[in-house]
């Protein structure tokens, strides 16, 4: 009974915190999909990117959007995360980065590492891209298999080393876990740590794009549970060795697991603190979401108006109380799971992490909390971040 009461209190506190964050909806992260073109043809690509994909918005449209954001909010409080495709294939990338840095945005990037030569790493460091994530999906054979190119592993490793040598303040390796790489996590841990990366993050592939129907890429429930157990074990090793290891932000795992695999508890901040500017101009939340969740397009909508007046489905997620989520006692914490797992508005999430980790729990027998839109929350003034 005490454990149930303790869980109830934690659920309540975290639910109230999410309500507050949703009400304030301070923009903290802006993902810019610089291009959908890519120099790889990865097996798992959720956007089905290739060298012939959408090249991205004109630089002038991007910089005008950034200037508009910086005129209303404090750009110093916002991290502009450049993604793709592969952002480094965009010819005018550094022109945009220069303006973004001048406006005050903090800069980050996600890259496959293929193009991160020593000169490129130096350019990134000089452009003040201070947080760079490089994909490294396992030992050589596994990484090259997933990235669909021989030699991709070596170039990703050299990319990490080049970024560190150039003095980029934070370089993180990120690993896509597959059934193939699940048994290689210990070896991957050592590879990443020995390269000198500042941190390592692991996530599982979700069913979108090329990965949608590929059993070689998607984990079974049992494999997902084993992945989480292994991350907890490797995180403990990393803590002893001064090397941060984290599971990705997908899915509420239960309070018995959250602190064992993550620095902070699960909270899907898409549309709450996270927005996305996609290659075609779509105003999105995070870049992994299906297109039906897009909120507008900068080619004909004002970004600030959309951020302040739109995103309702993200800030009030009562619409996710359907199917198995409708009567779940953990809904107030989980809120329908990560939204990238909702491929259709009425299909439910692709899987439930909590149920996978607690298969014998009847979620309907635990304490039931009121829906967040029923809680007595004042609508707070949204002035914290505005200039």
C-alpha cells in the first residue's frame, strides 16, 4: 500500500508540473530540418531521406523566421538544433548558422558524421555549434549494415574524434538499438567511451518510414524490456566511470525505472517546449512526428502566432484517452506516450513501455487521477521568455 501511495504522490506531482509547463509553453528547443537530402541511405530512416529529397527552405525564409522569433523571445534561451537529412550537405548552411549565432541562438546539430572532416569540424567549432550528436549504431559491421554503406563506421568515429580535437564543447554519440545490436551494447559502450565522447544515448527505432515493416529493425516487447535493463546496467557502470549514459526520451517506464536510465523523468515536450521548422516550411513540434500533427507553414503563417495560438493537441492531450489509454491510471504522467508513436489520430501508440515493463500490473486498479483539463490550474501569464 505504501508503494502505491508513494507512486500516487509522484504521479500527482509530475502531472502538475507537466500542466504548468504546458500552460507556460516556453519555447526552449527549435529543430530546424535544414534539408531532407542525405549522403547516406540508411535502412531505418524515418523520413526516407536520400540525395534527391527536398533540399530545404530558402535561407532567407529560415533567417526571417529566426529573426521573428528573436524579436519576441529571448534567443539566448532557445537551442536551435539543426537536423536533416544530413544538414552538412546543405551548401549555405553556415550562412544561416552565422545569422542564428548573431541573433543569440545557442546551436546544436545532429549528424551522421560522414562529412565531419578535420576542416569541417573546425568550421563547426568556429560557428559556435556547441552541442553535436553523432550517430554510432554499434561495432563496424552493425553500423555499416544499418547505415547501408561500407566505411560509415570509420567515418563516424573519425568525425567524433575530429569534433573533440576542434574543441566542440559537447559531443554525444547516439545509438539506434536493433535486434542485431542489442547483444553488442557492452562493446558499443566501450567504443564510444574510448573515442572520448562526452556522453552516450540509446534509443529504439519506431515504426515509421523505411523501418515501418522491417522485423530486422524493430524490437519485440521482450527485446525492448531487455534493452531498458541493459541501459540501466550500463548507466550504473558509466556513473562509476564518469561517463553519462541515457535512454532516449521515449515513453514513461514507471518510477522504479525512470531514474535508473535517465537524468530526468519522461516528459514528451513536443509542442510544449519544442517546435520544429521542417524542410518544406511546415511548423511542427519535433521532427519525428507524423505530418497530421503539423500546425502551419511559415510560407503563409506567422510562427509566433502559431506557437502562441496553436499546438492545442500537444498542450491538452486528453484526446489520447482512447483505447487502452482511456482507463489507464498512469495517463496523468504518460499522457498517451510519446506522440511520434501515434501514427494516426485514433490508432493509439505503437506500444506501451509501462505495460511492457510491468506485464502483471492491472493499470485500472491503481489510483485514478483527474484529467489535466479538470485540475484547478490558473492560466499563467506567458511573459517569462518574451523580450
